[in-house]
C-alpha cells in the first residue's frame, strides 16, 4: 500500500471515530502556515546547505482543550543551490511535499496563550535534479514532530508559531513557521 493510500485510510478512520470521542471543548478546525525550511545534507559528496519557503495546510478535530488529531498537506518548496561538479558549476534542486497525519497537543498557560506540540507521520515524495535533469524521485513515510505557541485572538481564531522537524529518509529538515487556525465548533 503506498503512502498516499495509507494517509487517506488513516484520515477516514479518524473522521469516523471523532464524533464518538467528542466533548464540550471539541470541534473541527482548519489552519495554514508559511515559513522557512532548511536542508543541510551531504548526498554522496554533494553538499546542499540552503533554505526554501515552505507552507502547510491542516484540518483537525479537537477532542478537548488538550488533544487533537489532524491531517494536512506540507510543501517544502524547492531547495536550490549552485554546486561544483568536477569543476563545472551546476544547479542542484531538491523538493519534497506530502501529507501529514498525527496528533496535536496544547498546554494552556492562560485564557489566550498555549504551548503546542505535534507528532505524526509524513507521507511524502520528492525530486532531485541537477541542471533540470532528474537524478532521483524518492518517496517514503517518516516521522515529524514539533513544538510552538498559540495565541487566541478570538474564541475561534488563533495565531501560532512553531518549529517542526521532518525526517526525509536519511535527511532532516527543520521548518520555522507562522500561521493561523480557525475553530468551527465547540
């Protein structure tokens, strides 16, 4: 079963189970964020050390004020860098995007401010090119985790900032982002 099919199956299962686990603080939410992803890796002697603009969209179900389950889409953008291959300059481009499915937690510190965390699986595929010639098209499912903070502007709308680490096969990318969430129920 491929990664996308696994992600869809997990999301459908969670959607069917969510109403049975609902509480007064529960509800559906959606959100988006934008930020910077970094990559600093050595690929068979080719060192890539660059940043890219990343974005994420999510949808989730809050079971209570502390716990939620969420799925989403994350795009790392394009990591592009000029490299030296046998004395000749070349443009290396790496990209990855995919679907996330995991849990999210919140630790309210006041009525408006909370510390947040997330943990789950990232079902992704990528592309590696040198001078626009494909070198590899990896795909995998790997762990992601992160921490951040959230500020409730209104009862339903909050602003957030976070750091997340995504494992991409044997590489890792850290993402710093800012965004928002809108809560529909509860």
